[in-house]
C-alpha cells in the first residue's frame, strides 16, 4: 500500500485550527495574506462524502489532516477509519488507525451472497487474509444475522496497535 504523505504536524497546526466540538477545521490568519476568512470552515465536500482541504495546491482529506495534527504522520500500512461510519463526523474520538481490511469490514457491506451450486446463502468474512467466517445457511435472514454477529464481535476484539 502506498503511504499517504501529508505535510508535517507543525506546519498543519500553523495553518489550521481544529474545532473539537464539531470536528471541523478552520483557517488561521496568515501573515501577508489579503483574504483571511477564518470564520468559514476550510475545504469542501467530494462526491464520495469526504471533506477535502487544499494545502499548497494539493488536496488532502480532512480526517487525515485532523489525525496528523494530533498524532503525527500516518504509518504507510494503515488507514484512518471513521468508527461510526459517518464520513462527515471527523471528531478525533471518532477516528482510529485501522488496517485496510478492518476499514473495509467497517463499511455497511452485507457479507452474504447466494451460492447457486448448493442452493444456499453464504456468509463470508475475511480479515487480513484470514477467513473468519465461511458458512452456508438455508435463508438469507439467517445468514445475515450470523454475519452481523461475527462482524461485530470481530471488530470489537481487534487491537490495531
């Protein structure tokens, strides 16, 4: 996985102010700048629901900047995960380091497919290349309930770092 390169922590903190209550970033006044709109929220939303901020002509996702401002650079093999799955909720307590695999299972994916060869519903969950769940059921509802139960237990028990 290609590491995400962000500006240094001190540089980010010299440009932006983090509002902890709302989980938002705002521009700090900059010397020599004619327009200092420090009241407006920095950045804009993408079509995928992330908020991005342009720094030195490069776009960065707001949640990654917030993480870097408080915790330093993000290790190359980890992502920043929104715990509650709400991409607009960038409060620091809603962000965590996660492997790509954990980040993917924290999505609203169903994890249940129909197996035509056996005429059964299959619940499947894989984390970091390890198969956690691979079981077939007679009904879709039964497979989905079992998948959600195992997924919730697994997410709660995983220690990232």
